[in-house]
């Protein structure tokens, strides 16, 4: 069976820590062919190319032109370049997968969608959190009805890169100009927000119909113009409520996730792992439910075999990459990469795709609500928002050209 040929564009921290080693392991095990790498920084491109024994480039069009047999391009550039690189990839009749967030605004997301439709290729968004083993089993518990009807989903997201409050810094500000430094990442409410909006939506098993939110910058520093804290209240079509709070400022707070249903609840203080406490209503009383994990070692890597939740009936998760030297975190990375690889090979829709746009839309609604004094924003968003207009205008002022071509 033919394997998908894959290349990587953007070889920074995210690629080096997660994407590149996972692609290399999948190639080693015969799932992919790793073809080439590209980064605008020649030293980075050279380093990565030599590490993986691949030709390297500093110009994406040159790479795509020389390797016309590429099927998939894994794009890990800065947020504001996702849509421009993906469009180039699609125009070469290749299938892009872009890191999260899919793009900084909805019109940028639509550049990717429209380019792929026009050129007859698929696209994927590298949203790995819902694909990790812990989330797979949680979502299975929810979809199988084990937790009953979901009433509330609550996420508190403290960042490891916290900054202290600054005495005398003045009144905390909301969204103001400029809205971004246009570096590799956007503000915390979209950078991490897309992850959590994705998960909240999966847990609620419903589509959001309105969002009210607020963002603040409590600790201003010269090179960080965007928010360091934000809060969103999400009203779902099912009647469920989602609450999301992101923070990069102040003393350390507890990372907190709660999924509350009519039959059971998960309340968790470490949402990075597949370990979570489950309490269920059994014979009229709330009881702890045993969760069993089986693990083994592959080439020195601690690998998850499966998770068994001892409910009635049992809920079981089998790791599709249990024979690979891939840890729990990168199971999500492997799944997103194989999603677009299989879409390319078998001309089928990838697992997530436009779900990445929904995540961005929810974050845009948070920003827009904050900008309008916490007025709820109805979803779906059908016109460009004031917040997006500000992003586009500030980008043009900094770079002299449009973020999205008219």
C-alpha cells in the first residue's frame, strides 16, 4: 500500500518537540515517507535537515516545486502565516495541515477552506488535545451516555509563563490598539483558547449559540500588547453551560477541569494527563469509579496500551499507536498527522478540518464580546467583527500589505 509523502514547513519549538519526532517515528514504522523540511531561518532548516537526514529549504515554493510527489505539508509557522502557506500548498495540489489556531481571524480561516476547495484537496487542523488518550476516553464516556446529560463544563487555564502584577501599573486595560505584536503566537485567549473551546464543545456534545466574555491585561510589558487574562461564558444549544478562564498573570492557580452530567462528574486538576477521577451515581449514591491503565515500553519510551473504565458497561480505549515509541501526548500528534495522510491517500474527509474554524470563531466571539462591554455574541458569526477589523488594520499598518487579500 502506498504511503503518504510528507514535508514540514516551520521548524521551530512546536515542530521540534512534537511534530518532527512523531513524523520520524511514523516514517520509521512504515506509515509515512518523510520527504523534506523548510524554515525561513537557514540555520534552523539546516539543523533539522541534518538531524533527520532530509533535504532542507528556506523557501516553501522551491521545496514544493522540487518535490512534486509530496502529498501532505505539515505547517508549523507563526499563526499569521498559516493561511498564506496553506494556500500555496493547496495551489500545488497538496494537502495542508496547519498548527492551531487555524488562523487569527475567520476570513483567514476561509482563505484555507476556499483554496482547498478550489484545488480539490483536503485540509486538517493540528488540534491534538481532544485526540489524546485521556480525552478520547472522556469523550467516549460522554457519547455513550455514562455521564448522562452534560449540564456544565468548566475550565481554568493557568499558564506556566505567569507574570506578577505590577504595582503602580495603572488601571487594567481591555482590548486596545495595537491588538498584537504579530509574532509567532496570538493572545492567550486564542492561543490556548482554541484548545479549550474544542474540548468544551466535545464535552458538551452541542454547538454554542452565544458567548459573553471579557479580556484584560493586568501586567503590561513592552513586547506583550495583548491580553494576559480572559474569561468566557458559553451558552450551548443543548442548554449546557461552558465556562473558560485563561490566565498568564498573578500567583499560581490550580489548573481545573470539571465535566458535570446528570449521572456523573469528572473534576480534575491536571488536564495534561490521562489520569482523572470519575464519580458516578450508583444505587442512589455518588461513588468513585475505578479506572485502570495498562502500559508497556517501546524503544525506551513509556507507552500506553489501553484504558479501562469500570462502569456498567465498561468503557475501553485502545491506543492505536501502542506499538510505536510515542508517548501519551504525541498520540494526539500522530492521530492528527495520520488523519490528513489518510485523507490525502483515500480522498476522504479528515477527522477535524472545519472544527478548527469553529474553535477560532468561539475565540473571536470572546474578543468581540469583551470589546463591546461583554455583550453576548450570537453564533455563528456571519459578518466580520470589529475585533477582526482591528487585527487586519493593525497588520496592514505594521507590514504595509493586507493580512487577507480583498
